[in-house]
């Protein structure tokens, strides 16, 4: 599944990113509860979940950068993506370290900075990926894998937005939001439930969160309509 840089193709890059995203989503939704079901202590299950997430986040950074390199040679775009993702990953690993709880003054502002860096990188990649999958040169298979890649990225993007809201309103998702990685994973889990058109994972959310969820759902449906229209037009 994972490809060598010198043998990269759009299809291989898309598949790698989609695979990483699927594993990350399964980890977010299932790992902690499944481990606790097996009798593992809550604290240990949380650490395992966080370590898996950070590991796949590192792979995600690498392969999304590899993917966007296939679409553009613009050094400004490439440097923006890699700098934003690397800074976001390193800062996030320090601020939300699963093994050591660093007592950092103004922690919420560092977490906010992490989300800003990730958001800039993600939006940049989504933009260039959408441009690429609508090009005439791209095959139908490549277009389908690229569409799946962007579709899953919507969950990441809005998960970060929900977490930003929770930084300033800890009760926005209907429970007390903590400034840690697990709370961020809950924000992504909520985003996945909206993206999948299921009943929202949490019911007693704030009005702002509910309205952002509507925007996510509309954007996801619009993207699917555009992709289907593009495929039929072909």
C-alpha cells in the first residue's frame, strides 16, 4: 500500500492517504472502547489510542505532502504545506503528549495554533487535490480515489473547527471539553458522524456547533454531487 517516492503516481498516492485516514478513523472510533472491553485499564487504553493516532498522523503528513507534490511544483505551496504540517505535528505532540502532561501556561492558545497550522495545510491540499481530480488528464479510477481522499479530509478539517470552538466553549459538544488529545479525537468522531450522514454522535451541542455541522453536511453532499456530475460528464 505504501509507495516509494520515486514510483509515485496519483492513484498510489490517493490510495495511501485514504488507507491512512481509514485506519485513523477506526482508531478514533473503536480502539479505546475495544481495549476497555478486553479488560485493559482506561488510562492505558487512552495512551494506546493516542500513540496510534500520533503515529498515523505522522504518516498522514508524509503522504499528503507526497501527494500534493504530484500536482504542483510551486515552492510556495509545497513549503506552506510541509511547514504547516511539521510545525503542527511537532507542537501538537509536545502540547498533547500522551506520556507527559506538560504544565504549559496558555495551553489553549498553543492548541489553537496547532489547529491553525493544520487547517492551512489541509485546506491547501484539498484545494489542489480538487483542481487535480477535475482535470481531463486524470483517469476515472484516479478521480474516484482522489474524491475519496478529499471526502475524508472534510472530516479532519471540520473536526479541527469543532475543537477550536470547544477551546473557547468547553461545553460546546455537550460534555466538558479537556485541553488534551482525547478531546480532539472526540471532535473528529463527531465530524465523522456528520460526514457519514448518521445521527450526530452528541446530541446536546451548542447552536454554533450545530450550524457548523449543517455546513459540513452541505459541503460534503455538494462535493459528492460535483464528483458524480464530473464522472457522468466524462
